[in-house]
C-alpha cells in the first residue's frame, strides 16, 4: 500500500469532513439563529476547509500561496474555534477576543517570517505546532480546571489535550527529522498524525454540538424552574419540590412548616413609587429572605407579591422563631430606589406546621396558611398568625 496515497486521501477526508460539518451546521443555523457559539464554530470549520484545500493543493498551485494561505487559514480557524469554545463556557469577553485576534496576527506574521527566511518544512511544521499549542492551552486549561465544567466538557477537553500531546510529538518530529518529514511525506508518523487529527476533528464536532445542546438544555431548565424577577423557585418548581418533601417527611414522621408570606400594602408602593420600584422591593425581599434560610429549605414566588417557604424537619416553635426573624429583618430593611428615595416595607405571614401523612397535600397547607395570612392582615399587618391544629 502506498502511504503517499494515504496522506492525500486523509487530507481529502479532512477537507470533506470539515466541509460537511460546515454545511450541516449552516442547515441547522437557518432555523436556530440564536446560538452564536455554534455559528462561530461553523465558521471555524469552513476556515479549516479552506486551509486544508490550500495545503492539499501544493502540487497544483503556487507553493508559496499554498503554504501562506493554508497556514494563515489554519491559524484563523483555530482562533475562531477557541472563541466558540470559550463562549460555551461563558469565559469569552471583549478582552479575550482582542487577545486572540492579536495572537492570530502575530502567529501569521511569525509563520510568514519562517517562510520568508526559507526555513525547511520540518521547522515550519514545528513552528505551526508550537503556535497551535500556545493558542489552545488557555481553553483546555479552563475546561479541565473549572470545577463547574460538566463531564461532557471535561471529556471534550481531554480529547483536545490528546491533540495537544500530538502537537508536542509533531514539534519533535519537525525538528529531529527536519527535511525528511514534509507535510505530504509517506512517513508512518505522518500518517498516524493525520489519522489522529481526523479523529479529533470528528469527536470535536460531535462534542461541540453536544455541548451546545447541553447549554441550551440547562438554560431551558433554568427558565422552567426559577422566577425571572427574583431568581428563586417559581410556583411550579416550588410545588413540585414541596410535594417531594411532604412525602419524604411523612415516611420519616417528622414535622414540616409552611409559610405563606405576603407583602403589606404593596399596591401602595407601586402606586406611589411606580412598578419598577415595586420590582426592586420584590428582588430585595427575595435576596434578604434567601440569606436567612438553610440550603435545604424551599423558597418560592407563588404569585405577584406572595411568597412561600417550606422548612423541612422544623417544628412549630422553631418555625415561629424563623418567621419572626424574617418579619423583623424585613421591617428593618430599606430599599434605595435611587435619587435618595428610600422605601420601607413589611410582611405578614401565615404559618402551618404538620407531621405529614399520606393525606397531606400542599394545596391543603396552602389553603389553611392563607386563612392564617388573612387573619394577620385583618389584625393589622406586619404580623404572624399560626394555624392552630
Ligand atoms: P395587602 O397588605 O392586603 O396584601 O395589600 P396589597 O396592596 O399588598 O395587596 P393587593 O393584592 O391588593 O396588591 C398586590 C399588588 O401587587 C397588586 C399588583 O399590581 C402588585 N404586583 C403583582 N405582581 C407584581 C410584580 O411583579 N411587580 C410589581 N411591581 N408589582 C406587582
Ligand atoms: Mg400584599
Ligand atoms: Mg397579595
């Protein structure tokens, strides 16, 4: 078998692989324009295609044009791909983009200097490999070291790390074999390098698409779970988790306490200061209360200015203490809405404590605590009423 044929076939496969990834991606983008990271990744793949077309056509077109444009597009493709990776990781900002644009320009200048100084192909390949390693070390480090990285993100980073190690070998090859291992050489290491490059391209494509899907799934879950204004559980998420807790504590035969909290005279705050100021009060309230609760307590916004708290494993006495603390903290709070306007507000709370059984439902707890809340309002507001069992 002629290895020379293999190298050309491999490069052709890489070109076609990049091209088809690009085409499939564009077909997807026609209907999903929002996903900017995928859009940038596709451009990277198209730049890769152009780069390998130029590098692969060195026998057909002028060798200088082949090397110059091939390497330049390769650098641009890598930088573009890195930006897409960093956007997925939410680690891309204006400064990082600028640094990568400058790094690309310097890299292109360096490789052209090597061409101009007529360095051998082996040295040029080594220089390109070092450039790739420098460009890739930041995203690989970010993906591997960030403790919030998903398993998928870490796996993709490991695959790119394998590519990184491959580049180290490539530098060694370029320097030690010098003229004997040009790009199209039939050397077995060269063939292996291109096979690995092809595999990294393939897994990189699948990995990136899965990462984009993972990110959009996470965003959808967040939208479905949290209240947009206050960033605490929305009604649906709160009720779902409350039901789980009720069934858990009915098995344990331990108490749970449920609070229904309503801001007092909130309509007046809206009327006097405006809806925007009202929103600021709601946000302030959510932050203050969240800070007072334990990690496993549930806190949700059930309606406009109505909030719910579920304290698992908390008896009536403890619940009353917590509620009193929340009431006092709110009473002492002032919200600065700008231009030295300060809003003070209070809350009323209806509390119910039960040791749940199989008949206990969150709807019943809600209903009876609403009666207590109504009593608190009737009795003058800024107060707590407990449902007597
Ligand atoms: P009470 O002490 O009896 O609870 O009086 P209140 O004025 O707080 O009660 P009411 O239920 O009459 O008013 C609630 C107000 O909350 C009415 C509504 O405009 C306002 N509201 C509901 N959702 C929001 C919101 O998301 N933002 C703002 N700014 N206001 C909201
Ligand atoms: Mg109210
Ligand atoms: Mg209300």
